[in-house]
C-alpha cells in the first residue's frame, strides 16, 4: 500500500470507511421497535465494553456449539436479545455495525482465543488455506505464503493478514467483509465460492487470525 493510502487510512476525516463506522455508531445507540434494548442499552459505551472484542474473534459460541465470527455474534444478539431479524451479509447495516465494534479494538494485537474447542475448525482452516482448488489449481498459500511481495499483473501480492476487516476497498468503492474478499479470491482461482456464512469461511478466519497474531487490528483498513 502506497504512502498516500497509508496517510488516508490514518486520517479519520479523510477515510471513506469512517462513514460506515458512523452509521454503525448510530445503529449501536438506536433501539429496535418492540421495546427491545439498543446495543448500548446492554453494553453501554462501546469504547469501553467493546475494547478488545474484535481482536478475539472468531470465538466459540456455546449456545450453538460452533465457532462464530464477529458479524455472526452481532446477528445472534439481534435474534436473541433484540428479537429482530438478522442483518443480511454485506448489507450496509451489518458492515457498519461490525466496523463500529471492531474499530474499538484498533491498535490492539490480534489475540485468538486459546480454546481447545476451536482447534478442529482451525485445523480445517489451515487445510483449506493450503488446498489447491479451482480450474487454476492454486491455493491461498501459493500466493500469500510462497509469493508474497511479488506481483500478479499490476497488483502486489500481500501476505493476506486479515487485520482490518471490514475494510474499505477502492476497487469496490465501498466496505466489504473478509468473507467477501475470500469469495473474490476463490473466483480468481476459478473455484466455486462458498455461500456467505458457510462454516468453511469461519474455519479460514480462525486460521488466518492465528497466522496474523499479534499484528494490530486496523479496522477499518483502506486497501486499493
């Protein structure tokens, strides 16, 4: 990422992703219809109660007996405590609320939970990361472990650390989740992407978080 984009990412007044964060702040404070509490009604000030939360996700959800990521946690809270429908994947509201919560952990080191219940999914995520797939027979590891720092066409190949999601991508002209980025990569390998919310993505997110630790949370990051 060039110096101009780095400077824009550091300047909240110039960063376009902060528009989504502000929308998320509004949603945090807004109670849904039906008398259910707002997020702030249960959790109070996000800058205190949500500090460090995003750095620890994905995490194990005991109620459902499976690992979940941060956007899943938000939707589970909506269903369980606010009694409203979950927000759609990649919707402006879910991206905004997830980005707002994750921004409270900005600068903190990624710290995946040391929970043995996560180990099988994390192993699955590593296997998916290293597996060749699609018509091109590529894997995540071939690009992001073996050839990072080189170029694919005009684009530099990064190490693939998910430190800033949801992030604003100039290519998208908007915010997007890590699952959206993973789907883009799979399409680029001419593989069939999993549907949004698939356990395969959560497994990949778990492995990627372990691989990225202890890099700092950057949400909302800015990328080309």
